[in-house]
C-alpha cells in the first residue's frame, strides 16, 4: 500500500469461514502508483457454488428472524465500519484511485449511512391491508366478503455483483437492503478492487451476522461471475456494471426465471437552455464539471453529454474550459488533487482511444486530449480531463459510454430539438436540465426518457427511486424502493 504497509492477503468468506482460494491469489494494483495494494483470492466455480449453497442453508433461519434482530446486525455493522473508517478510506483510495475526500466522504461514509438507513428499513411494515371484496355466490363457493393482505417476502439467495468505481457505497446499497428484507447474499466484487468488500464482510461478521448470511467470493476470471449467476441456489441477481455484461446476465436469469435488479450504463444528457442568468450558467458549468472530477469520470450518472442552446453554446464552452483550469490531476493522496487516475491501464487506453476517435469523427478538442505530464505522473493511469466541442449526435463519442473524464457538447436551436437530441440515445439513467424557467424545466424533465432527471442540480435525493430506462437498467432501488426490489409480494386472502 502507499503508506509502506505490507500488502494484505485476503481469503474468501464462505459460510462464516475465511477460506483459502482454489485458484491462489492475484495482485490488486494501486491505479495511482502501480504498486501492489494487496492480494485478492481467486475463487473456483465450485467455491462460488459452495458460497451460494451456504447462503441457501442460512436463508430459512435468517428470513424468520425478527426485524429488530436484522436491524441490530446492520446497525452494529455500520458502527464497526465507522470505527475503522480511516483505515477503510485509505484502502479504498489505494484500490480505486479516488481522492482522499472522495474515499472518505463518498465511499466509506455513504456505506455507513446506507447500513444505518436499512437498519431502520428492516423495521418498515411489510404488510398492506387491501379493501375487502364482495364475492357473489357461484362455482367458487357461497357469497361472502373476501379480505386480502399483500405481504412482502424475501426473495431468497441474492447474488450481488458490484462495480469497481465505489467498492463501499455500491455493495452497501445492495447488501444492506437485501439483508434487511431477510435475504442472504453472495457478493462478487469487481476484480479491480475487491479488498474493501472483504472488510465490509468482516464488519458484518463482527456485528453478529449468522454464518452463511453473507458470503464474498472474488476472481479475475469470467467463470467466477458466471458461477455467481448460474448457481442453482441463487434466486436473484443484483448487478451494477456495463450494459453488455448486464445483457449476458439477463439471458442466464431469463433461462432460470431468476429475479433481476440491474443498474447499467449511462450517457447522461445535460440540457442547458438560453434563459439562464450568470449564476444559473455557473451552476450548469459546476454540475457538468463533476464529470471531470468525480471518480475521474467513472460514474454512470455523470452529465457527459451536454446539449447546449446555440445562443449560450460558445459561452458555455468558454466557461467549461476555464473550469478545467482548476482540475489538478495527480496523486489522489496529495491534498489539492481533484482528478485522480482511472482504474487501470486498459481503461486509460480505452478512454484515450475514444478521444482520438472523437478527433477523427470531427469533434474539436477544446481542452485535454493528451496524456497528462508532470511530476509524479510518469506512473499511474492518468487521463487528462477532456472537452470535445462541435459534436453531432451521430458520433460514437456522443452515443457510447466512455466512462472517463470526457465531456462532449452538442448544440441545439429550440426546445423540441433539445428534447429529441437528449432522447436519441440507447441509455436513459439520469439526465439533467438547466433552465431559469422552472415551469419549462419540469415540463422538459417529464418528457425525458430517463429514470431520473436533475433540475438545476446534479444532487441526489437518497429516498428517490434510482434506475434506468432503456439499456440503462431493470428495476429501481434506493430508499424504500430497494426494500421492494429485494422482496416478492405474496397475497393472502380469507373469508370475512
């Protein structure tokens, strides 16, 4: 690790035991230094299936525990994670390349908050009384009044496959509500940064989670993820990642009728209208600028596709270019760094290839476009924040998810064209509208084919449903919606 400590060697967590992996270990690399953070276990298919079997064995007892007992485990786990937050943030920074502030505030702190939220969520009512129905006499029996109750029951064993951009908040957003509802879980973290997820499992173990309720398996091979999906004991798959992988998971789930919750890719449109005052335009620039800084653009909710009214187009480009002047690229451990590295050399090369593609397609590279140079940047997977102007909606850099600190800008002339351009995408996760006319902003928001729309903000309401339209996902989570996502609805009826 960056502080000179000996790299940690992790083991699989299966059935309440820390198990040596059949496939040995692989190195987890610090994206900022290219040093070894730790050694992660490489599970075999048999071990993944064993983890699912352990979750199945634990399900009956865990699903019948009281809500208060489940809430207690989640609340204690949150406090244990909070207790060790400093070490956890250091590990997250080393694994992901996130800045210190992001690792502390947006990774570990959000995970703690989510466990706290679903400790309360475990106590939310799961029964809803329905209006009685009068039934006339007939082949089904005598006339009478039929009462009904809708009851939410746990799905069973849930495989949680998590993304590399946030190894704390993302798994917490799956594991905590799944456990709150009485499910058991098999967590398969992203291969690039799984070590944090093992620390989460250790916190749950210390908090008193019964054996088999939480299991963690990792590996670099495709077969590990496939085994976590196709294991016969798995009832549901919750996945965050690319649309292409989500499609393959969906095919397997469809064959076996497994439930799915998928948060997939995004290409967030940010419509910037011509009625903004100086403060409103500055807000739009700051919101769009989060793409450059937040996780170095490795976030599916980022406003990466700016659709700007032609009357403010040049001014917006100028202000975004100026904003980039504050984007210090460098070691995320150093104070003042805004943009850290992307997750791997392969991903750096992918992002750079998109920038070059944009050039060939006719986009104008206003800023960035070259690999950053300077002290400390000779190692690590750094990408310069890049702004591409004069884009059109048929360009691949406009249509495809780049997942890096790259923003493309497309002009429009009137409201109808702006809406049409925003909706002309395979994705529909979160879009944004900046307008000085609130009525217009909400009118436009209702017409955008996206699971969420930010009006004059990139902020989130953490009780609002989260998920995508089109190829951006299936289902909704966050807040109480996550409790519904990890449950099945059962009808119980009786004669009145």
